[in-house]
């Protein structure tokens, strides 16, 4: 969907390096989310935002931080990447009512 | 806490077969219920939803009915196509939960010609 884009689409990084993933929306939606998807675990919520500078932790937030300085951008940072953070990361946006629009995902490999 | 349980896959069907993917939930009150679909290499897309008991959500030939008495929201389609091959996720959004979604583990559907 053109209303939400994630960058980069693919990234390979080394253990111990910082990594930032970007989610950009053009829909002016209030809520933004970061999920990770792993085989056998389904989708797990990392962090979410309910407005500019308003963020909160999800169920798997350890090792991740987020920032939202503008309505349209939600950044996910791995401060020091580990192999356990190899995953596919999805951003989602919503204006309420439970209907989410997902980005196409970022495949991150930590070697 | 709230949870969603889906039947484990993969579900393998021949084209034009009838599809049922079971979904049951545990939640306080009356949540909204959703089905999302994920095609290979893509993000999830909202397929259908129901916001109150006995509501039927429908889209692209898929249907699901919100059954409060059995706490279920089973996904059905009368005649599947190869293009329906994907992973299907059931989800719920509790009342007064700040628009949070709780997802099931997903069910992979494979349709053979």
C-alpha cells in the first residue's frame, strides 16, 4: 500500500552494530506499531505509538527503542544488534477500530 | 489475558474445495474480531471484520460470523482458488484497549490446481 513504506527492505548487519529501521506514512494516522515475525511465533508487538512523542512497550521490547518526532515517521532502533534479532520487521498504522495497514516488511539479518 | 487460538496448518486443499479455518478467542467483554491475510513476501492485509455478536464479515468470497456463545470467528470460503494460497491470521481488539490487536499464530493455506 502506497500509504505506508518501510526502509530498508533488506539489511545485513554485524553483531554489536546499531541499526535503525524507518516507517513512513502518508495517511496521517494516529497509531503506529512495530512487529517482528518469526517462524513459530507469529507476530509479536515490539513498540507502539499513539501520537507524536507518545510511545509504549510491547511484549518483546528488550533491545529495541523507538522514536516518533513527526506524525508520519516511526523509527525502530536496535542499539546493539544480536543474532536473536534476525527477523522480518513489520510496521503498521491505524486510525482506530482495529483496522491496521501493514508495510511490506524489512528483512534483517544479523551475522 | 486476551488470546486467539487458530487451527494449526498447513491446510492443503484442491482448487474449488470448501475452506474452513477455525478461530476461537478468550477475552473479557465483547471485542472486535478480524481476519488478516498475508501473501508470500508481503505484509498483512485486512480481509474482513466483525464488531459485535452475530455480525458477519465478508470480502472476496470469504465469510466469518462472530459467535459469542462459542467465542469463535471461523473463516469460510465456498470454493478456493490457487490465488488464495497465503497465511491467514485471526485477531481481536479488546474494548478500551487503545486500538491494540492480539493475533493468533496464523494458518497457512495451500491450494493445489
